[in-house]
C-alpha cells in the first residue's frame, strides 16, 4: 500500500495545532476543491463556497481518521462529493449529468497511486485544468506561469523565493508530473 | 509514461487550456476564517480531552473517584457553534444564550428572537419564521422575515427566490407567498445584478426578475425589529452614542440644530435605564434629562438644546 507520508505528516502537524500547517493545508487544497465543486454545481459560486466550506469543516473534524492511504486531496474530495450530493438534494434539483472522470473508481485509483488524481470530462481544457489542480503543490502554478504568463525561470524563482536552479528543477518535476498524470487520466477516461 | 507527450505538447496543452479560474479573494478569506475556527475548536477540544485523561496518570492512585472520571465516555465531536440566541420575546421556543450549530434551523413560531453570529452580526427573526444558519456568514430564510445588522460586508441571506448579499448594512428580508423582498435601512445590498441602498426595496422571484421601489427606512413596518433589539446600556453612556443607537434602531436621520448641541451631546453622560422603551419614545424621555430635546418629523430626529 502506498502511504502518502508528506500528507500524513502535514495532518499530524495540524492535529498538534500547528498554524503554519493549517495555512499550508488550506492554501494547497482550497482552490482545487472550489473549482472541483464549481464544475459540479453548474458554476454556482455561492453553492461552491458553501459546499467547500462544509467539506473542509467536516474534514478538519475528522483529521484523526486520515491514515495517508490516499492522497490528502483525494480524501478531501470525498467530503466534497458528499456535500455536493447533499446540496443537490436540498435544492431539490437534478445535478447535471456530465461525466466526471475522477468520479470513476479506476481513474481515481490510478491517479491516486501517482499521488495525484483528476480529470473532469472529455473536454481537453477541463482535463488539463483539472490535472493541474491535482498536481502536488506549486506544480500547477509554475506550469501556468511558464506557459501562460511566459515568465522566465528567474522570474518564477523570484516569485517563489527560491534559487534559479531550484526553480528549473521544480519546472522539470512539474512537467514530468503533468505528463504522467495527464496520460494516465486521459487513458482512464478513454478506456 | 507516455513518450509521445513531449515538452512542446505539454506547453501546447497548457496554453490551450488557459489559466484556471481564479477564486475570489473574499470567498477564500471567508472560507479560510470559518474553517480555521472549526479546526481551532477541534484542536482545543482535543487538548482538553487529553488533559482529562492525563489526570488519573498524574495522580497515580486509582481511587474509585478517579476511575469514575477516567471511565467517562470520550467527548463527542464538537459541534460547530456559529451563533447564540440573545433575546427572545413572546412564545418563541428558544432560550436566551442557546447555542446554534452550523446548519441548524431556528423556528420562532409565536415569538421573536435575536441571534448574534460569531462575527458580531445580529439577526432578528420575526414571528412565524424559519431560518437555517448555514455558516457564520450565510443564512437561509425559509419562511417569515429577518432583519440583519451586519458587522461587516459579506453576509448572505438565501431565499428560495435568490440570494441577498450585503455590503455592510442593515436590512430586512421577508418571504411572502410567491416572492422575496429586501428593504434596506442603511448601506447596500445586492440581488443578482441589482443594488439597493437606504430607502430602497427589491422584490424578486428570481435574481433575474427584480423590481426596485422606494420605501421608508423608518416607520411602523420596521417596528417588529425593536421587539428583540439588543439592549442599550444607558448607564455611563454618552448622549451622542445613545442618539446613534436611536437612529440605528429607528431608521431616522439625525440632525443637530447647532455645533453646541452636538458638543453637549458628546460631553454629557447618561445614567439610569430605558427598560423596554421603543427608540423614539426613549429619545423623547431621555434627552430632556441632558438638557436636550428631540423632535421627530418625516424620519428626521432633530436634537435641540
């Protein structure tokens, strides 16, 4: 069994009351969760806020049950899915019937084994954005900065407060992680 | 790994997808603050629990009394308390000081109540109303009416017909048989793309179907809110603060007839109690004790020496 040691350590620090661990937990997971919920709530921002807040609140109340057997983000998305379903029940409306690839168990399992997971639909843009959201911390950001904002390695380094070599290395790891996750996800969707 | 997915393909895919949608900063800040409160409460509860369990170890003597303590069942998961009942009138099935957990519903039946949210926002609930307190910044009005005095911007009142967002204000939201209506006493609220300020009302059946009208921010339509208004502690308070309270609670504009009158109100301290007097009545009763008097005409409270 893969144990997500970094995630487990982060949760351990949170259980101990470490404020910096809480900040890291929130900064890493909030935006991906919000976008995850937004896509499943027909773009309703109010609902997404409510759902993610409820999901995170439930999760922080159950941190002790997190064993690191799945990536922390995958674990959090479980709460999010539950809250999304509850929101649709409360609103007495039917959720849209779009297929979300990371709701498929086998895709989840493949991606989780890579310490990342995700992909939303056959739509490439969504797929890419979803994969970026599920990459380890900063990976998605540096890839966007590099390819969309066209920042240089030095500018990325400055933004992250690290050296140019470290930034270059981070970019390489991010690219590899994206390549691996995107391929696995696309295969999962198409299989 | 797929060897076909070269670096330039990665670049093309990411450019094609474009930037991921940004999350509004106020939403992130709000959620972070609320989740942080919940997390902190959990951490503190666990600390207390550990302390209780440590007691018998420290004592080292397993007396029957200590065994009783250690055999206590473990504490249940701490509910997320987001509000507290401040005042109750009539036969509302609530009690002063009652805690309200996130997502719980409050029904007033034949009474009224005022509730204080964790951030200081006050929510007064009219009779025969039902309100679900979702988070410290979000309530869902399911029947009846609420009057909100927001401690800061960002409070949302959800109705079956749309969401009322406030930008630092006092307002009433009321449900009728087939629409929702928000009346603004002070500040700004937003429904869909429509804004309303002091003395305006928005009636809506959906965020896209909104009708704006002028309303008086004072008068008998607002009187129910005084029924469960927070007390004003008059003892030791300055007259000017008392006048601000009267203005807030009545919806009146305040006019001093001179700078000298304003200064007198600022310098003079009050003593005693106003009991349950309505704000306009209290003003007429209290100000003469400070050498001032008040006249009220068309929503304007004029203070004279």
